[in-house]
């Protein structure tokens, strides 16, 4: 699934870029870009990451299995039973014959729980969350018991299915689900910890969600992986209270210690929490010239060669808009001046976001 990022190359402010496999421009090539956190998350927006997760899973199943079969209609209970029937199985690094089928069941279950109120009664929903929690924890324990190379192979083979199960659990939106997801974050077993943080970021109003903040903050302090830090920075900024000193300190340390996408995400997370500690990086992210200079767009082809190009205009617009939205609550004069400058940007997308921020400031000041 998309969490396996063997082709990820972080883009730094001075050395980054992209392109297509054959050297053509990135917007004209017919090749599919590798799924990376930078492309899926657009560095800054958790909902975009989640949408990208669905796309990433769909791409991977085509690669692994030649495309899913036509879906059959199952009840939620039947889907759970199918997944439970494989619980704890070990394949010693060999793809289980039923893995495609199980992947499809996990995908279908996660999608069906989008409409949980129509699918399940409150009692059935609680039972579903309990069953999913038990399965996920059992799978994680099984992977941990394999150890060494076997663990890595198991993680690769079962990653997609287990991540969709984690997504399904999050979509129950129950306190018991939050507790399990927080526990998964605490294990720091990737890619599952990141999958859990994604779901927690979508549950700001569920009872017990406050426990996710210290778990994510601890992840920011302990982890060095780019993908993990990208997700943790964004998710914690959506859940923590504005001004939370411990979270701000952790994000500030990440922003200082890293560059490229990780530093950018941390700076925007700091802005969401009302801090100016990532200000120098934030000012770059609000500067069209910064995005359009150099070669900040990159694509790695199947041979591992990195092709670099200037950032496509459409992506520059998206990143500027995301930076404006993250900094909308700022009171820093320099940051506001950068946003005011973008109110006359040639892009309607960027112009509209800047004007919205300015109108919000005026309203907050009583006119």
C-alpha cells in the first residue's frame, strides 16, 4: 500500500524537483507517479492524505493481483467473519492464497462503514469496533512475534489489508476505537502507527481523543522517519489545543532538525497552533518565487533514477493555498503581509484563499 515508500525522496529547499521516466515534463508523461507522502498529503492536509490512501491502495492491488474481481455483496458481519478467519495466520513470507480476497474484504468493510448508521445498529457498531480492535491487535502481535526478516516480509504482505482494517476501525468513530488507535500509535510499528494517526486526526470530537496528543507528541520526539513525522506533525496540529507548549516544542525541534517536506509540515503545524517558531520556513511557503525556483518536483522511475523538474504551476497554487489556510490565525505582521501580497496573485485559487484570510482578520477585529 501507499505507506511503503521505497521510492520516497525528500525535497529540500535547495535540492529537489521531479519529472517523468523518459525525461518529458511531469504533466505530459503517461507514467503513474509513485505514491509518496508528499504527493498524497500535499505536505499539509490530512484529508488529502486520506483520499490518497484510498488511491494508493487501489493502485497497489492492481500491481499485486492484476485488479480486484467484481465485488460481491456481503453483510458487515460476513466481512468481519472472513477477516477473523485469517487472524493470526503466519505465512513465513509467502503470500497467502486468500490475501487478495482478504484485502478486498478489508477495503469493502472500510467503505461500508462510511455509512455505518445505515448499515448497523448502535449495538452492532460497538461489536464491530470490538471485533476489529481484537483482530488488529492480534495481527500486530503476530507480526512482532515473527521477528527479523520474516517480520519485514509479513509487514509488506499484510500492510495493505491491515491498514484498511485500521481505517475501518476509525470510521466507527467510537471511544473504544480511539483507545485502540492510540495504542497502535504507541507501538510505533510502521506503517500502522501512521495509519492510526491518520484516523485519529479525523476524530477530533470523539471521547478520549485527548489521549492521542501525547502519543503523537512522543512519536514526534522519538521518530526519525520522514513519513511518520509528516503524518504526526499534521495530525497532532489538528487535535492539540492552540498554544500547547509541549506539542509546540516537539514540532519546533522537528522543524529545526529536518528539511524539505518534514520541516515544511512542521512549520505549518506550528502555525495552526498559533506559534511563530516556524516562521522563517512559513514565510518561504507563502512565497510563490520560492516554489517556482529550482527543481522542487521529482519522480523516481522504476530503475530508481530521480528525474527533476520545476514545480508544476497547479501544485504551486495548491501549496500556496494550503500554507495560507494553515496561517490564517496568525497575528505575526510579516506573515500577514505575505498573505496580503497573495491577495493579488494571478491564481484565483490562491487569491481567494488570501482574501478569505484577510476577511477573517477584519471580522475578528470587528470590521
